[in-house]
């Protein structure tokens, strides 16, 4: 069994992806009030694992809560905030107050997971700060592999190209991966299950359950994802579950 600590959990898109991999979540860190309530409801529904929801990554560190997870989790997952690097913004990187990579790194250093599984916008790959991220992980004792994979590569009608980073300690065996900085979204990748339209876009898992993925053009709520403005924000920031799973199967380290 793989145990996960989820940073920047959002409304749970990435968590649905790791659930498809059979992982169990031992803790959630998310500062958005609406997303916290979505997570809590999904825990009560039995969709997500019962575990504490921490409200702020800075408090998670300053109160010593991160230290309590050392030796307890195999993987730390984090889609750390993308606004400092997104082409939709000013790409101010480390000077952007929303840059929480230093806090993400501090969590990795304190928790010492076997693997860190990270996600951000593809634009980070061309940003000078990407070198900082790689250097920080290397100094922390992790070897790093990365690739870009989009939702479109799995047959979705939207692009949502994302950079995925897998960091594992030196000596941990990783799956074979592509050359660094190659954009795999240009290659045909067969989806694990067909995409279907039903008020929102969905994908079926082997057990027949439906997993939603982020798409702003949605009119109704089926499973507690954010509604209207809150919902659009949560969905827009979320990860595509099927993509998260596919990336791990492609370049993930084995805890």
C-alpha cells in the first residue's frame, strides 16, 4: 500500500488520479475554504480516505505538523501554485508572493518521502525558476525526472498541457522515461477508458466509477465539485485524474 501526503489538494482532482492508482491519503493541505468543504464531503461520502485536512501550508510547517509525517508516507504530492509561472500572468517567479515552492520544498525536506510527485503549468519548463526547482531537489538528495503530458494526449477535447515532476532519492529505481523537456502531448497516447460527455467530461475506471476532470464549460454539479465561481476556480486549478495516473505509470518512481 502506498501512503500519500497531499499538498495543495484543491477539490481533489489529483487525489482521484492517485486513487485510481490504489494509493491511500494520510493528510490533506488546502487553504481554500470551498475546496476544504468539498474534501470533507468526499471523505464523508467514502470517496476520499479519512485523514486530517490542514488549512495552510505555512501553518502546517510552523506548527510542526509536517514533521509528524516523517516516515509515515511514501509519496508527497503537490500541484504547487502555478500563477507565478503561467503565461496567463506576469511570470514573476520567485518575486511573486503566490510562489509557494519554498514551502513545498521545506515540506519535502521535513517529511522525507520516498518520492515527490509534483505538477505545474508547462510554462515552468521554460522559466528560469525551473532551474531553481531542480537545484533545490538535487540539494535535498533527490534525482529528478520530468515530462509534459496534456489532457488532449489522452483524448480529451481540451489541451490542459502540464509539467509533471517525479523526484526520488538517488538509487531508487524509476520507470523508463523520455528525454528531458520533451513534450509528449504531441504523441498519440491511448486513454485507459473512453472519454464521455454527461454534463461534464468523465472517464471510467476499471470498476466502472466515473472520474471527472477539470473543464470550465460545465453547467451542473454531480459530485460536489465547486459550484459557479467557487466551482470554476476549483476546477480550473485542478488536475485531470486520468493524466495524473498516466504520468505516474510512465515516469513514476516505485516507492
